[in-house]
């Protein structure tokens, strides 16, 4: 089975989008790139689409911080722009982060996220794009996402057309009874993101290359593949450990780590 491996550009955060596209295309084994909306905003979307076409590089995800819990109306507008951009880039999946819990109750945060996705799902359906809600690790609950577990995300996206789920190994590996949760989620997984959790680190948010940490990635990927998943496997390393001169070697390690995780 051919597996599509991508690297999210946050892995090389100090490169611009044109720089990332140029370098990623040079690495054997990288078929796609995950693009952050703020990086895309720095250049014309049409120009980005041409760069990607010239380098024969596909877009695995377009990442937006919806912030639905901070400002629902603004979050919906961000989503609409992302759908237009994704369509132009030929990207089928928009990775969507809900926004922080802040002073809200769980129920209110969930309700705001659901309300935004109800509106955006109809627009995404017309563009043939999937909005993929990502549950983040609980340490991010007051910074980025009120959605912190797979069951919570599944309850929010239930019955919505063209709305799915991001399974990020770094964010979800801690969840109790994860195999059962993946079983429930299998038909909704729009993209699998790969990163490993370091056994020790001064900064717990520092991710590491697949295979270099404590997550049983091969077991998780074996389960995902048994479900018949055929989408992207996108490596996403958020870390302050690497400098730009280290990026080419890091990308090589990301690809090899992903291949090893998928080899079981």
C-alpha cells in the first residue's frame, strides 16, 4: 500500500512558505506539505499554488486557529477564507483548532465550536473540502483549544457533512482507552499527524521525531491502517530545539521516522 507522507511547515517554522516548498521538494519521501494560514497570508495564494505545482508538491492540510470561543463571527470568517484558499491550493483538509476554554464552561465551548462548524460545513461541502477538528493536549486548553479529547470532538462534529477529525499522536496518545476511541473515530479521521513525546524535556511542548520518544507509534499506526485509512500521514514537530541550518537533516529524520512508524 502506498502511503502519502507530508511534513507540516511548522516543523521548519523559520522558513517562509516559498523556502519550505523549495526545500521539502528536495527531500526524497516528502509528498506533501501542511501549510499554516499565516504563512500563506504572506504571499498571494495563486502564487503559492503555482510554486506547489512547479515542485509537484501537494498540500496535506491548511491549518487555521479558528478561535471560535473568542470571537465566533470572526472565527467563521477565518474559516470561510480558509475554504476558498484550500480550494485554490487543491487542499482537501482544513485543520481547525477551536479556540481556548478561558472563562467558558465545557458545554459553552463545545456549543460555540459546534455552531461555527454547522455554518462552515455547508460551505465546505460546496467546495468539496473537509474541515477537520483537532483535539489538543489538555496543557493547551487555555491557549488554543477547549477540545482536548477524541470523544469530545466526535460529539461536536456528529452528523455534520464534510467535517472530520485530526488524529495527532502527540496530542492524543495519553487518552485513556485510546484504541477504543480510535475505533469509534475511524470513519471521521481526515488526517493523521505524527510526532513523538520526549521522555524528558525542559519544555513539555517540545515534540520529537517519530520513533525518538515514548509513544507506541507502530501499534497506533497499525490500528489506523487496519481501519482502511488512506489519507495523509503528516509529521508535525513543534519545537524550539532546531535552527534553520538543522532543518534539512531534521526533515530527513522526519521522513525516516514516519516510514518506520508505518512499517509494522
